[in-house]
C-alpha cells in the first residue's frame, strides 16, 4: 500500500458542498493556495450530469488525485484527496463534513445563494481539512502501517551495518 503524501495540505486538498435542487455550490475551500476553480468546475459538472446518488459514497480519479462524494436529500458533499489517500478515511471525512455542515448551516442550506456559505464555513472547513490531512492522526491502520515501515527501515539499516 502506498503511503499518502506527507507535506501539509497535500493529502486532503478540497472540500465543497452543493445544493441538489439547483446544483449551486454553497461553500468550498482548499487546503492550499491552489486554484479552487478547477475543483468547483468538476463539482458543477457532476451536479449537472446528475451523477450523485443519494446516500451512496463514490470516488473518481481527478487530475493528480481522487474526488470522493456523497449526497443526502438536500446537498452533495465533495472531498478531493491525494491518489494514495485511503478511501475509507476519505469517506470518514465526508461523513464528518456532512454532519458538521448540516449542524452548523442546516437552516441556511435552502435559502443561501451560490457560494453564500463559504465565508461563514471557511474556518470550520479549514480545520476539518487540516485534521484529515494528517492521515496518522485520523486513521489507526495507516498509523500502525507507518510505524511498521519505520521499524522495518531501522531493522534493515541495522542488518546492513552488521554485514
């Protein structure tokens, strides 16, 4: 299993939420200063094609990573990650994102204009991106795998020294 990228902001790149009824993006943020427009454009394309099935988690390859998404009755939620980021963790993040967004902005989902919740939601979404960007902090399997790899490297170095 390949390890996710280690530089901050490179594992989880983007999150966004779009309203199902009129297919507008209500909020979206990036974990870095990268161009958010290309992610928003892909989200709009998926929304326009009606490719978001309610209560079903999906992933597709997108540029240098993956775009994971799910939907409920009112909104679709999107997260872009590195190609090597574990899907199970991306879907865990999507679930947390969905719960948090509905709790904080549920009453504004129906009435908000396009991009109308980005400014309000940005601080919380940035925290969510940062939290899930550190894969070892949120995924025990990856953390243990990383520890095993470190031990293997030390053992290999020790064996090389002994030879």
